[in-house]
């Protein structure tokens, strides 16, 4: 019997080779939604019912071992829900380099999509791949443990045009995981740059795509977390997860790419095409490079590049379909680049959620050219992340983070760096609560350079860590201080020290204007040494440099070792000198354009005080009589507030930093103390002819205005209006006129 069985098996094999010579490929057309095996070995892909099923076609191609094609009969499979193959048991694993292509149809969801579907089994894999070079196109795969399971180090797998977790009628049909690429299964391609290659991966229970310990995968041009229409949320908890694997001797995830450098017509388009993925609607994270603790996953070794995607946006770039917690969770993944160097060509457009991009102790993290809270070309702005745009944490990194050339609109903190020497450069920030925030006691400082920050609610730049360099930034219209250096804050406040605000070259000067508070504020402990070098600005609602004690009751001398401004002795049109400075202090002398306390026009010269505290500087060019000058001293890295004096001669009316003596502002007319009107109108004047005016309402900064000044759409509650006059000599009334009133609920 054993001998006869061997003879029969050998005979069947010989007959099969006659039908399919070695090396020849064949095409099989699936013409039934049944799930039956191949029953007639001599008649390829034929079941007992005389049909070619998907199961039978896979069995035949496995036996042939050649690069066959499995197609689907267009008269049977037309993209309707009934055109779904319901699997009772797992399909045989694909063990040959087969291409499965069901074709593209107008589906029951009334959009183009797969012509055929595969459903189940619920406790096993939908389609398993155990061979190199396998391609699966245009199937709606639902209801399985894993929709497509690529294992056994199968190389160069391709999936295009599929719906994973979405039925042919567009409704959810969750797999646990849409596509799984296992350790060593390198070179996978998920999607492509053409619309027909787009996979829709949505409505799954765990991940959309899980790349674990595989390298050189390309994921581009897909819809994640949205329905086939590209706008309706259909959530995966995680859209894309890329991690190392600890299985066996370990498998790193290297050189994986999510998205593309957008080129050609796609670059000018408002929609997500040309390789752009829509990565939206996830309940946890759009992209996760960290993975789950306790399994076989560790943060990706990288390099990993995520660029050219819509994260938290719909396909049009105008609607927010937020990811729940994180847009892109980098965590401790190494060598992650989010965005890239060519601005919109590599920008990720990120909207919604709590944190746009989150990094924590990964080496060589780069976030570049991303647009956060900003839509693509000509599109409307979008909802920003509620808490933080980009967060970088680097307490244990050797290669620190780079956050460069990103743009932010609105939200909480645009950029926050903790415990790491980040480079934060060339970013454009507007309408956030805080522009840039650093934190972390005793941390290595960051370089904050050449950023443009405008119209934030609180501080433009808030420093709560040590040894940062803040150089060459433009900070406009902050609601609070333009730049604030503070202690670390509650609950265990500690000093922050060795920060540098401004440098010793023109390009390193910060320009700080129109702040609701001081231009530069140091609110700190006494035993600190923060240096303020060369800076400029105007129209700040406070001192230009304001030193305040964290604990004024116990440390009345204030921060920076209680250093005081250097006494200015003699001023001429060509020099300034004084005595009583700290021995060896650096004396910096500036020109002021007006007597306004929060204004500093330009740097004049600097010198070092001698052992007796005497100092003198000669200006590079003579200044006019009447010019107001200001000076700071910096001793042992600690800088004072400004001393102010007026150069003899000319007419400045400046004195020692107050307003012009006779310039008084008066409010002539305003609303009653209590009113139900939502509009308030003020008339005002000055005692000096030719004066201009600045007005402010509530906590907003002073801005140029004219009489009458009208405010509309006022909210119910108390309001305070202030106006101050500025005479022809630039002297600002130091006591603005004030009117308080209350808007009652209507």
C-alpha cells in the first residue's frame, strides 16, 4: 500500500508538470464566491462543483511554484457586498510569487474600489504570505484576525488598491490588524503614488499596518482611519506601527518610509495625492514608532522617515479628522525624521489631537518643515493640536533633537523641549498660547535661534531650564513677556541659570516688540546668572529688561545675584562713561528711540569695567544731542536692568526714563459704567498738539490708535480701557488715561 501510494503521488506530480512545465506561469480566474478546495489535479483550479475558487487557485499556484496570476471574473465580481468570499477556515498560505488581482469596480459604497471581498475567519488570518514577490491587489479583506499576514521573512511584498477593515458597501468590517509585516520580511510596498494603488485601511481593532522588525518598507498614497470617501472617520486605534522585534536574536526596523517627497502637479494640489497618506481618525496615534511594552516590540532603530502626509486631516486638507492622542508618536525611536528639508515637498500637515509630534529620548530626532494647524496650498487653516505642536524630551540622548523650519498656527505650546540640547531654529509660530517652552532643571540647554513668533497669548519664549541660547529671534505681540526666563515652577521650584538672551552680533540680536508685558523678563531666584546681551524692540508694555524675585519677601534683591544697573556718569555725543559698576563687568550701551520704558533701538558699544568699577565707551559714530541712551552691566554671567540717561544738548524731553513732563492724556467720552451694549466707543485727547496715541483693552498690548476708538462684539463682564499719548519728541505719557466699565448680559 505504501508503495502504491508513492506511485500514485509521483504520477499526479508528473501529470501536473506536463500541464504546467517548470518555470511557466499561468493565469487562473476565480469565478465563484464559494470557499471550496481544488478537487481535480489534472484540470487546474477546478472544484467538485466545477468552479475556480480563491482557495483552489492558491492551492494550484502553490503546487506549481511559479509566478502565476489569480484574476477574478468581472461578470461574477462587481464590487457588491454579495461579491464577498466568506472563509470558513484559513486559506492556505501563499508559497509562490503569485499576483492576486480582483480588479477595480464601482463598489456598493458608490466609489471606485475592489471588485471582490474576502471575509474571515474571525480567529485566524485572512490571507497569509510565505513567499517572496507576492502582490495582492483590489480585495476588501474584513473580519479576520489579521487581514494580510506576511511572515517567514517574505521579501518584496506588495499591497495596492485593497480595503482592509472596510466592506464593499463602505461599512466597517474590522480585522484585528489590517496588514502585518513580520520580522525580516523586508522591502514591502503598501500603496503607491497613483490613486488606483491606494489602500483604504480603516475600522480595524488594533492597527491598520503593523511593521515589526522589518526594513525598507514603503507606505504611501493610502487612506488610514477614514472611509473610502477620504473624509469620514473610520477609526483604527493605531493607523501605522513600526517597531523593532526582539524575537530570536532581534530584528531592527531600518530604512522604512511613510509618505513621499511630493513632486509635480501634486505639490500644488490641496488634496492628498502623489504619495501622500491620509493618516487620521485613530483613537490613539496616527503613526507609532514605539509599540507595546511586554511584547516582542521595541522602538524602531531607524532611520525612519515620515513625510508628505496629511495627519489628522481629511483628503482635501480642509477638514480635521483628528488622531486621539498623538499625530506621530516617535518616543524613543532612533533616527526618526518627521518631514524633511524641502518645505512643502516633505511637510506633514498635522491637525487636531493632543500632541502633534511626540519624541522622548530617541537619538537624532528631526522635525523639519511640518505645518501644524495649517492646511496645504491655499487651503483654510485647520484645528491645531490642543496641547503641544512638537514635544522633544532628551534626558539621555547623545545626538539631540533638531526642530527646524516648521510652521504653527494656534493651539497650546507650539514647541516644548525638556531635558535636552535641542536645536530649535527657523520656525514660524503664530496664535499659540506659548511659542517656545524649555523646561528641566539642570538640563543641557537648547539653541533657540532665528524663529519668528507672533500674536501668542502668553510668552513668546518661556525658558524654565538652564544654559539655553536665545539668539536672533523675532518676537511680536506676545500677550505676556516677549521672552521670559523663570524658575522651574511648582511644585518644587528651583532656579534656572546660565541662559543667554541675545548675542554679540547683529544677527544674534532678538527683536522683541509690542509685548503685553516686559520685552525680557527674568523671574527667578537670587542665586542665578542669566545674561542679556544685545537685543532691540519697541512698544512693550513694561520695562525692556525686568528682573523680578521669585520670593520677594526672602530675596528682596531679586534674581541675577541682585545686580543693579550701572550708574551713568558722563554722556557726550561721542562717548559714555560711569563709575560704581561691578569689577570686571561687561558694560553694554544702547541707543533709545524714545523715552518709552519698553523700547531699545540699537546697540552702540561695550566695554569692561576696571577694578574700581569705572568704565567708558567711545561710540563708532557720533549721536545727536538729546539722544536717550541705556546701559546694562553683566557680571559673572548675570545682567542688570537698564540704566537710562539723556545725552546733553538737543531736545528729547526724555530725562531718566519717564514720559514727557507736560503730555497728559484725557478720555473725553466713553460708555457708562454699566451697559448692555456690546459696542464701546471712546474719545480722547492730549494736552500737547500733534500727539499720537496708543490704546489697549484688558490684557491686550498697547497698539497705535486714533480718536474715536471703537470696540465691537465685547463679551459680558468687566473691561478696562487705557490710552496714552506720545508727543512729537517720542515721549510717552507714563500715566495712561483709564476707564473701567462692565458689559451686562443681554
